């Protein structure tokens, strides 16, 4: 068995106990990846939620609780006076997610403030956000 770790390479005989352990670890890890893809709560939103601040969490919670929400209604619900503050909260949550490898759960459409709508596209993610909010 050949094992590469960072820039180091190792050769371990297949009969060695370490070889069997390494294979078991690799299979377990591969299985956990498949489980995360099929498990709604394994989509990274929990890790994202843990890293977000209060404003970002409130943003996700408000959007997740509705099928879609207008920009004006979202600003009022968050208590934000300016559209720039809303954009900052949304972009901040997206940047935090990008740092940990989690896709931004918020989707938007509409080209002006009057027509812009926000939504959590994935219903499983929205349900997870609402469950997470209940635990706080």
C-alpha cells in the first residue's frame, strides 16, 4: 500500500496491521462523505450557524421561515435602515460560509430594491435553520 501525506510518501505492506487500519479509516471517511450528501443536516449549515453572528443568524432565520421575502420586508424585520446594511449582512454570511466551504444558502432574484426577493432555496436547509434556531 502506498500512502501519501502532504509531501511525504510511504510504502506499507498489505499484510501489516497499519495497512488494514488505514483502509478502514479511508472507507469510514468515504462513507461519512456519502452520508453528509444524503443527510439534510450534513449540508454544512450547522457548522455555518455556529460561526455566524447574531445579525447573520437572524437573517437566515427570517428568510427560512418564509417561502420568499421582499427586500423591504426583510430590512424591516431585521431593523436595518439602509439596503447597504442588508447587503453587508448577506455578503458577510456568504463570506463566512466560503471560508469553511459551505455554499451560500440564500438566493436572491429581482434587479431593483422594489422587486428583489430573498429565499433559502433548499427546503431541507431551511428546516435545519428553523430547528437550529429552536435550540438557542
